[in-house]
C-alpha cells in the first residue's frame, strides 16, 4: 500500500509540475515591459537620478525585447524632471519619432505654459495618459500572443508526450502493485481459511489429545 501511495504521488507530481511551469510562464508574460508604468515626476535632479538608477537596475534583469515605439516614449517619460532645462527638453522631443514629436507639439505647445515646470508636467501627463495607452491599443493581441507563446513552451507536443509516457509507466507500476496486493491478500485469506477448516480443527484436537498430560 505504501508503494501504491508513493507511485500515485509521483504521478500527481508530474501533473502539478506542468501546472506550475505553465503558471510561471504566464506570469512572465503578464509582467512584460509593455505593461510597466513610468515612475512619478521627480522634483529635482537627485531624485530623478535615484529613479533612473532603480529603473536601469530593473531593466538589466530583463531580457525581453520591447517594441521600439513604446520604448521611445517610455524612455522619454522617465527622463523628465521638473527643473529639466527647456533646451534639453526641446532636443528630447525632436529625438522622438516624428509622429510622437508632432503630437506633443500640438497637444502641449511650449508657449501655452507660464513656466518650464508646468510645460514638463503637461508633457509627462500627455505621454503617460495618452501616447503610451495609444501604443498599447495598436497591439490589442500582444498580451494574448505572449500568453500563447508562454503556454506553448510548456504545453508543447514533446512535453505532453513525455509526461504522458511517464504517467503510463507509473500507472503500469501501480497496476502491478495492486495486483500484488490482492494476490497477497488472497494468500492470507486462504491461509486463514485452512486454519479454520474442520479438518484442521479435528487434527488440532487429536494432536492435543495425544499430547502427554503434564504431571501435577
């Protein structure tokens, strides 16, 4: 019975590992770079550099390839801080893809703001709230594709057939152990039946009567 229980545990372990591997791959897909959100606007250069260092450290741990348009906007958003010089900001806008640069110039023209800080706040709000979501909607199946790719790594034909073969081997071993168990149980019952049979009981009585009585 212990062997049967152990084999059943091994079979369940194969199924559980497949479920855990699939969950891990789906989790990686759900946390892809396209679904990150830029950090809040920093008040000064020191705070901005702390945010940038933390972001770069996180980026170094990722190996996923990001879409170029989203990456451009994301990097632009994370480069902003309130006392960023206007000349630097103008250059940063010009370095964006033409579509995004023209959008920001029309939606947030520099002349509409009294201070450079107000202009930066408006630019960041436009990028984070309008342009980045717009890029996401251009790829509505991105997350689904990532999930499908993640599932394919685990639920592929080679993996499924290998797991199935392992489960079949374990099932054969379980059948052998069950057969052995019932065989042993039948042998035990047969021995008990022989011991309790009338012939054996008569033989036991005769043997008991023929034994010399112990002298007092």
